[in-house]
C-alpha cells in the first residue's frame, strides 16, 4: 500500500486547503469589530462633511492651522507599517516564522512612531489655544484624531501579541497573525480618510 505523504505544517489553524478555499482572514469576531468601527467613524465622517458644508470658512481656517508636515510623516509611517504587516502575514502563511517575526517587529517600531508624532502635533496646537472648544473644526479634529490615536495604541498592543505568537516555541497561530493584520490595516485606512478630510480637503 502506498503511503500518503503528510502535508507540511504551517500552523495549527491554517492549512493549504483552507487557504486555497479563500477563507476570510483572521477571526470572525474581529471582522464584526472592524465593521462596527467603520460604521461609527463613517457617521463622524458624514457629520463632519455636513457641518463643513454649513460653515466652510471656519473649517478652512482651522485646516490652515494644523501641521500638514507631521500629518504627511504620520501617513508615511502608517503606510510603511502596514506594508511590513502585509509582508509579515505573507511570510507567516508560508511557514517563515522568523521572517514574519522580524517584519512585525519593524511594523511595531514604525507604528510606535505615530503616537509620538501625534503628541508633537497636539502640544503646540493646545498651547496656542486650539482646543476642542475653539470651534467646530477643532472639535471634530480632536475627537476623530483622538479616537484614532486610541485605536493605534490598541493596535500596537495587538501587534505585540502577534510578535509573541511568532516568537513562541510552538507553531504560530496563523489566525492570530491575520486577525492582528486585519485590525492594523483598518487603522491605516481610517487614518488615510482622516488625513484627506482634515489636512488636504479644500
């Protein structure tokens, strides 16, 4: 009788057959969280656009006082971090846990730069008297970017769990890697929309 060769192991919860079927990456619970978050932010985006249309002069004046340079750097930082996450997820799926570990560590370092830069952006604005109570633009600016900053901090914690998973002695859980990647990409997408609305739109 001919023996059937065992399939190569790529993690306890991910097999080539599963990937070939095109499964939804990550845990379903994370997708519910992501969809809910997108709906909440979507409501803020629609509200922002409505009030901006009602008093465009105030919003344009507010935009002129935000730090576009830091906004650009933060955008590059998050995009670079998401690239490392995507490459790290791909490496984990192909069984290259060591490469995935290094890539997720690089993503963590890039991601950690975001809150530091955000603090450097907030402090001069607050010192200059630009606070959520200044006008409607700054109310939306601080609320939406503040909510996003909290999401970034949570994302950094999740990346730490992913890195720990990849560094462990046992086979890494691919679903955990994909779940962390799903959340981090959502954080990136939300920032791109915020950057366009708050910094670029005229």
